[in-house]
C-alpha cells in the first residue's frame, strides 16, 4: 500500500523539457490514468516514477519517503509494458519467478507466489511454455503476473493493451479492473485510449506537452472539460466546436455564430462573463437530442448520416453551422431532410477563444 | 512460409517463350561462373592425388591415373620447413591453440561491449563507439611496430598470449559493431523489465542478453574463425618460433627454394590448411548470409 507524490517534477532529454514542473498526488489504492496523445510525456513520467528515467528536478515520494534517486528494484513497484517485454528464452514460470530468484527467496515461497499469480490470471496451464508460443493476450497476462509476484505496492502500466485487438483489449481491461478491486494497490496507468481511461480510472490526468491539463474523475473530465484540448481529446464521436460570440440580449447571454443562435442563460458559467466575449462552443453529439415537440426545437438540414449500430450519427446544418448529433435508429432521420433537435446547453462547454480554457 | 510458397506455385502463370530463353541464359551463365570458380579447387584436388611422375606430365586437368594419398600423408606428417620435417600437424596444433581462446574471448568482449553500448546509456558512449569503429578502419600494419615494442617491454613478445591478445584486440571493433547492431534491435523494455526485477549489469547480461544472442554469436564465430585461421601476418610477427600458425608453416613448405618442388604435397598442404574455414562455410552458410544481413534480422 502506497501513496505517490510528485513534487515540482522536471524531466528533460538534453535541452528538451519533456515534463515541466509537475505536481501530482496519488492516493493509496487509487487507480490513476495518465491520458494524452503520443509525445505528451506520459510514458516518460511513468518511467520516472519507476526509476527508469532520471529526473532533472523535483522529488518523487512514495509514502512520504523520498525515492527520487532510488534504484527501480528498491521502489516496490511492478511494471507492465506495451511490448510485454517477456524474457524470450525463459519459460513462463521462469519469467514470473525471475525477480524472486534474484532476490534470493526460497524455492517454496517462489512456487507458492507463482501459483497464486498464475491462478489469479488463469495462466496455470501455460507455465511451461515459452513466450513465443503464447498469444498476445496470454503474453500480457504473463507480464501482469510478473508484476504481481513481486508483491508490488504500486503498479505501473505503460499502454499495456495497445498491442491487442479490440475484443481482447476489452477483456483484459475488465481483468485489470477486477485485479485492482481485489488487490486494492495503487495503480498508475498510461494510455492514449480514452475508453480505457474512462472505464478504469478513479481519476484521470489529461496531459499535453508535459503539462497536466485536467486532473479529475472520469465523469468530470468528460462532462466538464477544463479546456478545449481536453474537450476534443475525449469523446467519440468527437465534440463539435463552433467559434462565435457571447452577446448580451436583455439580461440573458446568447451565443451567436453568424445566423446561429443559442440561449446560454442556463449555462453554469464558472466566472462572470460580459457580453461581447468571443468564445468557442463545445457540444458533444449526444447533447443534441431529437426534439419531441419541444418549443425550443431548432430545425437542421441533414446532410449525411453515419449508422453506428446502436445509434446513428447525423451531420446537419443549423443556420450555417454544421453539427454532428446522435439520433436513435427509429427517429426517422434521413439525409437531405430537415430534422428538429433541442440542444442541452447545461451540458455544453464554452471555452475562451484565446486561452482555450473553460468559461 | 511453406503454405505461401505452395499457393504461389499453384497459381503460377506459365512462362512465355522469351522468359524460358531468359531463364536458360541466366542458368547457363551462373553454371559457367560456378565452374570457373571451382576450377582451382579441382586442379588442386586432382594434383594432390597424383604422384610426382604424373604431375611432371603437365596435364593439370586430367584425373589421376594411379590414385594415391601419399602426398596428403607427407604434407601432414613429414613435409619439411627448413630443417624441421614434421609436417603440417604442428602448425595445425598451433593454429588451434591460437584460434580457440582468441575466438572465445573476442566474441565475449564484443558481446559485452555491444551490450554496454546499446543498453546502458553511458556518458560519451557514442564517442567511445566512434573510436572503436575508427579502429576497424586503421590498417594492421600501422600497429605492428608499436605492438612489438609493447610486447617486448612486457616480456611476452613471441609467445602464445601475445598472439591471442593481438587477435582479441583486432577483433574487438567488428565484434562490438556486430553485437551492438543486433542488440539495438531488441526492445529496450526487456532491459527495463529486468531492472525492475532487480537484475544488475551482469545478471541482465548473463541471464537475458546472452541467451538471446545465439544467432548473432554463430555469425561472430564464423567471422572470427575464418579471420583468425587465415591470418598470416600477425601470426608470423607475434606468435614466436614455437607457435607459428598453420598458414605460416604452409608458406614455408610451399616456398622452399632448394630441391624439386613437390607440387602434389604443396596442393595437399594447401587444401589441408584451408579445410577449417571451408568446413565452417559449408556447415553454416545459412547463418553466414544471415549475419551479413544482420541488423535487419531479429533473432
């Protein structure tokens, strides 16, 4: 059991700063996901927590103990890599027990631990095989097992599911979630896959250019993105973005973009916004709902529909603004027809045009 | 692989008239080239099985009329180098004594260097590597005099250790390059995982990296065995009178200036000397090709 605290952490390769003065505290037993596009420094940050990359400034604390310069093996961590990184010349059993054998633990204890981990991950029947005789999913199970047998307090996952196909990915995702529930260890998980982040995390840290953009629960990160980047990085199909202006109309604020108008008086602004402020409207497709005889319904001309199985993604033109929105299969939405919708402005997001931060 | 080849075969389109003639031309040309390169070996073999009377007839391409192994026996047991008539077997023994430690240690050091350079990002690793590479481009001759002086100072000049150390040093740049390129194709996560498992520099090298190095080690063995066995210059200069390798002895046998030249014995001695690298090539041709293409090959 361990909490992790990063204080003013800096990591750079040569003159290139990868992570810039980063502060982050991870609670004991928390599942934290570092989410971001490739090159945002999330994997480097994870490696630094694991002791595989030297930091150029700041401190790393595990349980208030400074481990900034501790050797990886002394940190009480287990790590799982995207490329599995199994030792190819050793059997699964020897892969699992390698660390324990180095630590000089007695044979009986090693056998017990390997057996426990293998049963937990359902790989008991694979113990005598070489990694090359395993499928991708099995290999990643073994790699997770290798972290398990070490009795790690903190588990580090570096995009563990990125090499697997969609079905296996969903399966192992569930497995990891179960594992976290069983072990109650602190887990730090790096991914660029938003579904993994949303399903697994207690909290998500969305990163870009070595800086954490938002650190919050999955729901908050999804519903109330802190800035334009977070809003568009999460969500599939992607968030609609419309650039326009917030104008005062009597005592209400109205968002306008050309002929397009949206009443913003019910939007929970985080700060006081004056009329005339330029803003970007962020609207998720599921927050534009088919109108069922509502008064505030607006008509759009459907230009294209994309059936997605459970629902249909429609692209419609509303007074010169093209928006994608989700409709049900039976809502009768067809291309080149008009379709009435209502926009749930409470769930929309407004961002500042200049800074991109949420208003 | 097999099934692929099969399916390609099944759907193969028949060759056109022009293509058939093209193939015939190519194979004729290749066949002639092969014959041309095999010709010296043929002459050597048939000559070595002839008696001197037959050799004097001058028909170098004809098969021996009376097949005889005398020349081979003589070359191996009693051919003379100067006053010493003990045959090539002495040189063979010396060559083996030089070969085994030189090959083993140059490969071990090469692997170790390659491992350290590609996995442990030592400060100045690139400069170090560049220096090593440069070393493989400097001609041997430049080193000879300084090395002779150095060995003379340390008192090991003209001994087995002197020649073995020389081979190890000269083998290092190429061996390091070979292993470094091979290791840089291995995923670095492997190394990270081992560090988290608590393995140190030597543990990772011995338990993980070395067992994975078998394919490239075979290539290295082929390269080093061939190079060290065929060496003449270094053996002549550094090995000393008692440890002269087979190549030097062969030269002494073939280049005697007194008496009649025993061509049949010379031929047999030459074939005997080249037997080791020849066997290595024949047995491991597949691996050798793989080694040339190494870097592109991952185990």
